[in-house]
C-alpha cells in the first residue's frame, strides 16, 4: 500500500504543479522510486506512510463523529438558502447540488470511502 500511496502522492503533486504530463511523469518516478533501496526511497516511503496514517485517522474520526455527513448537510443547506436569498444563481447551485447527489450515489454503489480508508 505504501508504494501505491507514494505513486499517487507524486502524481497528484505533479498534476497540481504542472498539469497532466508532469503528473504522469511524477507518478511513474514515484512508483519506481518507492521500490528502490536508498535514502530517497526511504524518505518517499516515509512520506507516503504518514499520508496513509493521516487518511486512516481522518476516516476514523469521520466514522466516530460523522464529520463528512454534517459538513455535507451544512453545505447543502447553505446552497439551498443562498439560492432562495438570491446570493447564488439558481443554475450554479443546482449544478453543485446535482454533483453532490451523484457523488453520494457513486459512493453508495461502489463503496469508495470504505475501500480507500479501509
């Protein structure tokens, strides 16, 4: 799992900094580098392990306190209220609400949260 996390982390950083191709390049380099036996690979695996522990801890807290459910309800309520007040345009709010509904349906169908956060 650590090598996978290292490659995803490298790819994500590359994508955010330089776009698709840098993301692909850093993904491949991170995947290769995490399997080597040197100090750089050990550092990469350490960062990936810390990232995995952070994700697992966040998942634990979310399961215990239902943080994401409360946050989702708050955002949905805010969007619905702001469209009624005219602060947001109705089409923008409808797109955001539709996206949230689709993401929730996808998670229910494919169980993404439990798969990633185990």
